[in-house]
C-alpha cells in the first residue's frame, strides 16, 4: 500500500513537472501536446494487450471511436452530463470488447490481427453509412467538456488521464493478472500447463485495453467538438502501432515516449502530407532492425554507456540499471 | 481407492489415428508410479490427456472417483494436479521470482499467501533465491529444470505429472532432480513419472507400467521390474 502511495506521488510530481507547458507555449503547441497525451492513453492501453499479453489487435482505434460516438450521441439525445456519456462509452466498449474477444482470441497471431481489422473496418463503415444517426462523413457536432475549444484546460485533463493510464497499466502489469498476461505472452501452452485460464485472461486484457481506448476517445470527442469516421481508418491504428514500437514495445515508458515523439514529429512534418506515413514506416523498420527496445532501449543503452565511462560507479551497478530500464 | 485411474482410454491428435489405443492404469496415493516404454509409445500423450490438453475419444479418467476427462487444464490444476512437461517449462521473459509467483498466484489470491509460498520454495531451492531477480533466460539448463519443478511444487500438488525429468541434463544435475522428486513423495505428493531413463525410473518408482503402441504391455511393483531390467531395456530399445 505504501509503495502504491509512492507511485501516486511520482505521478503527482510528474503532473507538476509539466504543468507549466501551456503558460510558455502557444495555443497551437498546447493543442499538439494535448493530442500527444491522448495518444499516450491509447498507446499505453494497446501496449498492455499487444506488448505484455502478446495479442496483436488492430481494433484499438475503433474502441476510441466507439467511446467518442457513444458519448456524443448520448449527450446530444438525452442531455445527460458528458461524464455519464463517457462512462456509457466505456461500458459499451467493455461489452463489445468482451464479445469481440470471445470470438477472436482463440485465433493466433495473424488471424487475430485480421479478424480484429475486419471488425474495425465494419464498425467504420457502419458509422459512415448510418448517417441518419451518426451524420457519417458530414461530421457529428459534440458538446465541449469545458465549454471552450481552447486547449489549455484540456491539456490539464489529458495530462491527468495519461498519468492515470500509466499508473493503472503499472499496477496491472505488476499484479497477479499481469504475471498471467506476461506468461501468456511468453508461452501460451506453458501458461495453460501452469493452470492459467489463458482464454479468460486474454479476454480480460482485451477488455481493459478497450476501456482505456474508449475513455480516451470519449474525452477527446468532447474536446475536438466534431466527430467523423476518419480517425477510425486504419491509418490511426498504424499510428498507434508506430508509437508503441518506436517508443519500445513491452516497456513501461515506451508507449509514453513513443506517443509524444511521434505526434510531435508528425506535427513538425505536417507540410509533407501523407509522405509522413512512409517516413514513419521507415522509422519503424530502422528501430525494429537496429534498436528493438525502441527509444527506451536506446536511453537505457546511453545511460549504461555514460555510467560505465565514469570511473566512480562500479560496472555491476550500471548493467543492473540498464537491465531495469528494459524490464519487465 | 486409487488417486488417479485411467480407465481404458483412447486418444489421439488426428482424426482416425489413436496414439493411445486402450490404456488402463492406476496411481495409488503417496506413491511414485513410473511409466516406461519406447519412443512413440504414447507416454507424453498419456500425460497430456490426463492434464486435459487432449480429451479422450473413449474411456474415462477418474480423480478420487470423479470423472475429469472433459475438464480444461486450468480446471484440472485446481484439483491439485500439476504437470511438468518435457524440457524447460519456464517463462524466459519473467524473472525467476515471477516464475515462482505465477505458480503461487494460481492457488492464492493474497500477497501475503504468495510471499509465504515463495519463502518455502526458496528454502527448498536455495539456488533460486540467489537468482530471484534475474530473468529466467539467464539460468543454466539444470537451474531451469529446477525452476520448472519448483514452480509446480510450490502449491503442494496432490498429484504431480512429470514428463522426462532428466532429458538433456548432465547426470550430476539429473541426480539432483530425482532427489527432489523423491523428497516430494516424502512430503506426501503422489507422482506419475514418465522416463526414458529406465534404470532410474525403476529405482525410484513404487509401481511401474511399460507401455507400447498405446497399450499397457507389462505392469507390476518395482521388484518385478528390477529383476528383469536388462531384458526390459533391450525390449524397450528394440521396440520388440
């Protein structure tokens, strides 16, 4: 319990450490960082499923869309508070995740990816075609959570969400369920031989990651003010995958670093248009080939090199810290 | 009543091909029951069938009189039956301690309970305590085998199914593994052991079955086998 309090303390410290950003940057930059933080939540959620549990789902962005549309429509039609709408989105994502997980998680590797992709495309088409309800490509107006489209309050909201997501992911990975998830990722047959109900825990991971996405999507919808089926395209999923792999798949800080890095880079290269995706693809190949640990792995290596050069610190300590940075 | 009874079971992986043709055997509580036989006799398949990876086409499997042949592995584990497959059944990306925790978490849902189980495991396997924070990949073959065994023994299983405990191990290490199996029996664990090492199997088992072509060819108490060891080894090697 004490350790948990310490981790909450770290999160509060992190919150305070970057709270100054909106004061010193322009509205536009604050917006970019806010969106980065939105992607942190998505990437952390997907890393739980794909990184730690080894289930390569390609429907993560769809759950964000489900959260956003559910909340927007519910609030529009019933005048319920937006937070209720977001919770409703998370509940629907739980149900959908449970059903989709039940259908798909007996499949392995590429079949799971294909099945979840097919699901993602179906939902996107459904949202596009059912324009009487969703307004399709015309776009659905949503109410703004803080009544203003200015980025600053949303920055603080998403900073809180991102830290909460990271904390939740840490707690899950280091809990009983987390050990089961990582065992499944290592060797599913062996996990079953240990008595782990592999199907059940894969489904739990699937539902949890869907809820992460739906909550992030719900809040993001009430920030942007306009929903369209465009972010439910495969591009969006590819972005999440790129973020996690560039940051470091199956590392704790990987998706956090990766999401901010890729989103900021993507804004810097905005003038390049769709060529950006090609650049990111090359980046992913380079990382996968040269630094499978991603940005986090590189940082660990850098720390190790610096430590081993300084004569004061014994070598044993520096290698241990390098190991810790890529763990678990 | 036998702790485990395999009642005329037939099973296989592919439609129409029975690896186990008609197996009947009993495991008495508190004993080590050895299963020997040539390659391809169906020994490993038998353990997989008992543990629920494979469901029998015919026949029943009874645990304490209750039919278990339709259960999934995790449900069988809850009955106190554990399975140590051939080779290294460890999770290389987890630390040694997390590997042991995994075994403990199956049985216990509280951190204190898990911690006390780990403490006992380290008392039995002190070598693992030294390496608790290391990734399991860094273990040697013998240490990995000890870990596979330890993480099944942490929960004091009623029945332990062990497939080829000494395969691929140096004789000195294999010796340590057998010591652990005998020690487990002394603590009241019942074992069903498959072994290619016939001499060793006959030495530590109380009762043995020799299977071949998916059927029991010969059975009896240890003495019955020990007398004709040379003959049995020759038969087994030649698959006669």
